[in-house]
């Protein structure tokens, strides 16, 4: 199981703010992932959030292009990530931008890009909760977990994000989302 986190808009190995080389980027991750996948038969590759905010490239894409064809989502799709879990910075630009980014991540695969599953078990759609059902899975726009089968062994990957977003970001950026308690979310899905 391989993970990346806190890439903060670093698709390339150059920091345009400081005009210097940059480590911890998706070009570097692509190389390391390819090497590791060549060495092992089965793998799961997950990014655990905070890809959208933090570089001139990602800022330009979001602020000037409305997040269309996100270079960060493209990196995940091209490298072949299996899953993506939302980080707190995914909410910095509001729900319209976020839904556009997630829609691109989960869109159909192409010859060069993989579809990436999005997990966010504890980020619940408050309007769906109001419909009266107690089935949490209907309260979420994306699957709370993914199942992977490797030679008869089933691996469950549950996406659980930081519940403190309402403390850190403006309410308009996460409108319609309830951030459930991490422990309660895990307990809810544990038996499944």
C-alpha cells in the first residue's frame, strides 16, 4: 500500500515562487510508484489529501480556469492512483470547484488516464440526512470505502477526512456538508 499526502499543487519538480528545484512532487511520485509497481505484483496507491492548494500552477487552474482539467487530478489519473481521500485544503475554494475536481477524478478512464475512486466516509451531505434515512451510505456522494481483491484477500480502504474543516474554513466553502466524528464513522462502517 503506497500513499502520498500534502502535495499542495506540486505537479512538477520546479517551484515557480522561489525559482528553484522542488522535491515532494507528482513527477517524483510517478517515478517511485512505477519502480515499486515493477517490483511487486499487487499494490494500492492512495493520495490522502491536500492536492489542490499551494502552488502557482494549482492556483492558476482554480482561479483562472475554474478548476477545469485540474493538473493535480490529471497527475493522479495519469500515475494510476486507486483512491483519493479529501483533505482539508480541498474545501478552500468552495463546493463548485471541489465537485468539478472530484468529477474529473472519478470520470471514465481513457487510454492514458485511470479513473480514481474518491473516499470520504465522514463527509456527509446534510440535505440527504434530512430525508429521514439512517443509512449513512445514502448521505454521501462518494463511496465511504473501496474494496480491493488481491489473490483472494479482500482489502478495505476507508476514506476518513479531518472533521475540523468547519473550524478552519469559511462556511460558504463547505456548505451542505456535515463532518461526522471520525471514531463514530469508523464504528458505523466497521462491520461492513
